[in-house]
């Protein structure tokens, strides 16, 4: 909670720094939806009949406040799921705030905080708490998601960033972050943890749409057991360019030097780290692909090498209908000499949205999720829903 309090205070400071005593504009909206469907194995059992019908109610309000130097976005979500048989109902909660403010012509700051309390299952992608969801990018999922099925988790995350132009060609960026994952009803065999970190990066424009740079990231992972704590040092080179008017490419490559503690003493490991991001934005379609390899936290693997992949695609079929596809996969492998479990998790979905009235639309979604670790290989979950979505407030 301390980490979230500090991040919340920092967000408040960011808004105050906008120097506007009054907000220039505020827009309030919400989306209410109800969906009925079926799930073949929502909690990842290994044998027997596990299917059940589902009924899901969802309410997600958003407030966007304009300030003289930027904006502040506040969001929330409550989702309740009822199962027709076998399982009890669950309620999930999400709260978030995000801001970006311009301090001067050369400098901007940004910040975000988030909280989520949910019961993990195969109906939704389980997001890695170290990577808050960005609606414009593929979801980064938690490789240990399946191990925590049917358990309630609480995640907190916060971040602060500063970007400043040193010259017409040079940019400096600084950031700090924190996240935590806990099991309020008891962790069982899973590990609860907190992560902290900060980074500094420098980039130089070398062409009309191309820049190169260097970055350094310092991260720390603390587990409640105290035996698996680790510190990571990650220098990297970066490259960003536009391959065409509508296509962007971002690359980074470097190493991560990890120092971690075990019951038998301290150890260290050096591993490759890097990322790639490719996006296309057209008039009617958008496609984004990303991938990364890093050292990160895992609730079952401890400090691990995490490889992740994600892709999103959306297409406007006509003025009243569109489709969207999402695919995310992550795997964690315990660092050499560590005894944690290896794990894999993937989630994919395809949805069709059709506007019926200005504020009312129908949505059909099919999804599949699967997970495994070195000891358990549960069956995957197929899910399909049909529902209605109603938009309130500002359109």
C-alpha cells in the first residue's frame, strides 16, 4: 500500500503542476454490458467434466479531465460472473488513474497508478502486474497465470516518467515504477512479491524518422519468503524508425545482470534481454506485434527469464461493425540454480461488434486460454459469449 500511496501522491502533484486552478474540461462516460455464454474449463482442471454456462455483468466508468497543460484520466471496472453450475459467483474490481502534463515546451511528465482485485480464471487474459495494460498495445500476460486459477489476487502498480528535449536532436527520459502481487486469501504454493525499478534513456535523432539511443534499467524483486530476492542491471541499445508513413518499428537489445539470494547463498546470472515492437495504423485497420525477453518476477518460478509475445488486430468492416483479434503468450524459466517451477500461459480472442443504435451494440466473442508448468498440464478453456453493450455519457 505504501508504494501505491506514494504513486498516488505523485499523480496529484503532476496534476497540480499543470498550474491551472480549475479544470478546463471534464468528460464522463461509462460502458455497461451483459454477456451470456459457455466455458469448457474456466478453472483449468486436469480431468472430468468442467464446463458451465456463464452470465457476466460489467460496468466500466471513465472520467477524462482536461487541464491547461494536459489531461487526467480516471477509470474503474466492476465485473460479476455467475456460473450456471459447478462454480460459485465471483466479482472483480479495477481502479486506475493516468495523467500526462506538459511542464514546458521541452518537458513533459506522466504518471499512472492501478489496482486490481480478481479471481483468476480462463475467461480473461491474466495481465502481468509489472506491465499495466495499454489499450494501444498487445496485452502482456503473466506466465504463471494458470497456477493461480480460482485464487483471488490483488495487484498494485504505479509509474512516473519525465521526458525532456535536450536539443532539436537529443531526448532524455527518466522513469520509476513499482508493482506488487498478493493473495489475500492465502498464497498456497505461490509466491507473493513486490517489484521496484527505474530507468534512464537517451535517444538521438539521426534521420527524418529514425533515432538511436542507450538505456539503463535498475530493477529489484522482493519475495515475502525473503529467500528469492534479486536485483537486475540492464544496459541496452535502442533503435526506432518508421518503415513507411503508417508503419513504426522499435527495437532494443542488451543484457541483464541478475544478483539473487537463495537459501544456499548469493548467486549471479547474465542473460540476453531485448524487445521488438511493430505497428501498422491504417484508415480502417490497425495491427501491432510485440515481443520481449527479460528477467522478471513470477509467483511460481521466482526470479525468471520471461519471454513474451503479443499481437492485436482490428478492422472496421463498415460504419456499424468491426472485428478485433488478440493473442498473448508468455513463458518463464527459472534462472540457473533456482528451484522454481517453469510455466507457460497463452490467451487469444476474436470478437465481432455490431452497432444497433447510437449507444447500443451487440458483441460476439470467442476465446481460448491454456497454461501449463513442469508438474501440471491442465486442459485449456474454450469460451464463447454473446452480449449487449450500452454506452452512457460522452460518446
